[in-house]
């Protein structure tokens, strides 16, 4: 990466300008495996020749110390890798203002415009990638913390650095309980406040932003508005893998309510209380592999739940009595925010007990009774393909497969076991593998599929493999399809 700074904040100058350009060369491996071959967006690189150019301008306003106006733009052109996957080209521009308070917080407000072309696989568009040609503006009006070591900015909603030398790094979540002072005193009546003498003339007994938390007004528009809940509804958001689920705090019962469930293949417990204005979540699986089921405990605060073994746990997940006394539950990845912020960063989140959730949840398996597609084959089928022919057919059929084929995740006893195939085009490359409508794909090369993306990602890596074994369930029988490439 080459950088040139024609103007700097030096010798009394108020403006700084930096320009840069660079070329990324595909060296090393770009087919990392994490329990099977990782999807393209999880690879250490794109595996292609890419170029990036950027410009950044910042102007100090001397009338207000520490205040600056900044703007920037970057353009990225991506090539096609050896698996014929091309990450979409991208343009990002931003305009904003910032005030460095010389404390731990940098107060920033900016608008960001991003346009991205769809990713391509075999010259066909990859679903759910890219943005419309008109682009989109993402507005934020939150306080963004920065670290003093590198001056990188961090997004509290994404739990990662979004600007600076540490961009892309994830922040480690620390389990906290967010509630009111009244509730905290109920939980821990002997608590003390360190001091109200902060050096600032502020009234800490009142909410400082007027009616902001009760009205529907936002300081700036957001990139995705979701009317399923009111904008200022406080929710506990749960993140499990590539899916999210929110629990509106006001909809918990007035006594402790405990929700044991499996979400996206992970056993979690969520408990909350609308009257106490709190909600917390933990994993139900302990470090020794035991999966617990919890019920509410009333009248013993801060003890709040009891498990099926008879152990009692407090609001921080500490076992305070029983054979597991002294152990601690593992916090789930979750935090509380306004609904408008959660919806902007995590579109299509599932809402607990909301009618829309039935549309967003994955479907359960029902056997497909189709006499035309039903075949009675031995438990092992072997097929042979030319590598060159396979690559040609994938390039030709990819757009049709993505658009036509329906894939539903199959869950049994609360756990995902595979994916059921329907609406499979006749004489497609998948049908020639031996897959038919109604089949449930269980494993590939002995590895369980971890998500829908991993299934489609497999198609892109097929030409690189010499031998593929696909475990399927067909009419309640387990079969193995073996594909050899030469």
C-alpha cells in the first residue's frame, strides 16, 4: 500500500489530506478449513488480485478546540479467484464531524454511503450479496469509543473495530447486568455509589435527553427501519452464529420468566422480569457437556433460577447452592439496545413470540411423498465426473440452481441434522450426482454441515476435490453418494 500526504496538521495548517493506493497479490493458501472448507467470506483472503484506492480529508476548526470535519472515500476492485468466485466491487464514502474530548470518548457523527456489487460464482450472482445500484446511506448518531493505543474506532453494536489500524478486530464481550438503580438496590441493598462528585455540574437524578427514550423520534435516519416493534422498545438481542433473536424486555412477565430453548443449534436460557426491567441470557451447556434446564426462583433475589439438578444460580450466573456451588454459567453473546438500532445492524432478526417469527424460523422436516422422484437404490451409489465437465456445468447451471432449488434446514429434538432439497431442476448437476427431491443432506466427507451457506459454498469447491462422499437420508434410510473426479 502506497500512501502520500500532501498536507499535514503541521506548521499551523488546519487541513490534512492523505491519499493511498495498493495492490493485493494472491499468495499463500486461500482454502482454509474450519471443520470443513470455510465459506468464501471466512477465508483468509479473496484468493484473487485486488486493488484499493482511497482519499481522506480532515479539517480542524480552531474556534472549537478538538473539533474537526472529515470526509473520505475508498474504491475496491476485486478479481476472480481460482475457484471462479469474485467478491463484489465496493465503493464507500463518508462525511462527518468529530470532537476529541481528550478523554476515553470521541464524539462522532457521520453519514456513510456504501455501494457493493453482487458477488459472482461462475459468473452468476450469489444470493444475498451486494447492494442495489443506488447504494445506501448508513447513518449513526452514537458515541463511538476509541482506544488510545491506536486511535481505532469501535462499534458497540457490531462488537468490532470499524475504523483505524485495528479495523475488523472483534471486541471481547464482558457480561454485565443492565437495569435501573431501583432494581439494583433490590438485588444488592448494601451497594454504594462511588461518588456523585465527578467534576461536572450535572443532575444525575434525571434522564438527560428529555423525552427521547419514550418518543419515536430519531436524530438521524437509519439504513433499515423495522416496524414489527416500536423504535424505542428496549430488547435483549441474542447472537448465535449467523442468526439473531430479540426478547422485548417489556413483554416479560412481572415475575421472573425463564425461557429454555435451542436457537440456531445452541441451547440457551433467557430470563427476565418486566417489573424489574432486566433480562439476561446464558448458555445451558456447561463446560463438562451437561445441558441444564432451568425454572424460576421467586423471593430469593439475587438468586433467580434453579436447574433440574437442584442447583440455584444468581443473576450473574454463579451457582450459590447445590452440588455445583462455585461454578459459573457461560454468558451467551447478547446485549440490550433500542429496537431501531438492533434492526439497523441485524435485519431479519427473530422476535420472541412475535407472529413474524413463524415466517423467519426454519421449517421442520416432513417426508416428501413423490412417486416420480422416489427411487430404491442400494446404500452406496458411485458416480464419476470429469473435473473439466463439472466446472463447465457449474458455470452454466449455477444461476438456475440458486434461483430454483429450495433448501430447508431440518431439525430434530431441537438440533439441526441437515438440509432437505426440493424444487431441484431435472437433469441438473445435482440430480446427476444422485440427489433427488426430498433428500436430506446430512454430511459431506463425514463432516456435519454447519449452515446453509456451507452447503452452497461446497459447490464452489467441488472442482478442487478428488473424492466427495455425501451422506443423505432418503425415505428414512441412510445412503452414501460417492463422487470421484478425474
